[in-house]
C-alpha cells in the first residue's frame, strides 16, 4: 500500500502566518508539523511517502530533500494548477496499483496505523474513514454512522442538533472510489467524492478512535496544541 500526504494548500485560515511558509511547515515544538507527521509515517512501517505539494513547495523540498534523514524516500508531486485534496491524489495515478492511505499534512497523529489497515481489510467498503470527536465540530465534516458504516456526511449548523463525530482527514481508499474523481477541476474528498459515493450506493466504513488526531488548521489551534504538547513532555 502506498501512503500519500496531501500538503498543497496555503492554509488561508492561518492568515499572515503562512505568508512565508506553507501550513505543514509551521513549527510545532521546534520542528515543522510535517516532520512530526513523517515521523509517524516511518513508525507506521512505511519506507516511502508521496507528498502532494502546491503552495511554496520549494520550502518543503529544501527542508526534507530526499527524506533519507528521516529514513524515508520522499516522492514530491507539485500541482500545476489547484486540484483539491482528491484531484491532487488522483493525478498521481497510484490508485491503479491498489489501495491508498491518505493523510492530510496539517495533522498531528498518534494513531495505530496497523489497527486502521486491519480494520479496512476486514470491511468491504470503497473507503475507510477515521472518525473521532472534534474540538471544532462547527468547522468539520461530520459523519452519520450506523454501526461501522457511514450513512451521511454533513456540516453542522448553528442551533441545529448534531453528533460530534468528525471525519478526521485520514482515510484508506480503494481504486474504484478514486476512479470517481474527475480529471479536471478542484475536487475535495469530504465535500464531493465521499457524499457522491454514498449517493451512488457505495459503502464507506467508519473507523472510530479516541486516539490523538489533531487538526492544526488555525493559529488558535496551533497555539493550544503547542501548549498541550509541551505540558505532555514535562
């Protein structure tokens, strides 16, 4: 199985913080967030990772080079034009070889990767989505789940009830699902590909976890996570 890290966006919610660096390269506890993530990739047993890059891709390449310092082989894929999370992965063509593990580059993970992949192998689903409670549910893709099966993906609306179970931007997808991605335009997994697959009768599995999957997508979340991270290290 190949692993793809989607790290091409500027991170507009970070404001001026990303004027000089792309969001995955922002420092967390003394090193780039992406370096923490690639450490998780290595610990999970992968020897190679594919990075989908876009905004200020040169900063990522300059820092990690070929990846050997981390014990990895890094393959860089830089967008010519914006394609979104799903479009950028589709354009790699890796899905023709088999299932893909896809992780977004602004995450800090303490997730048992082997348990996730074993769960995926046991379920006959077009994709497996990691699902956990979010500390920002009003700004997340939320899941409706029955047993281990995803039945809906939606955004919470203020004043309306919702279940705090979010798609945590880690998923394992099968080739058939990736073939649904259009060959042009900006295409997002959570807002287009997964809802359209559900509407077409495809099965999506939900891997529920309480393990740490931290989305560091805003300055406030970054500051809060760094505070928590430093406290844990003491």
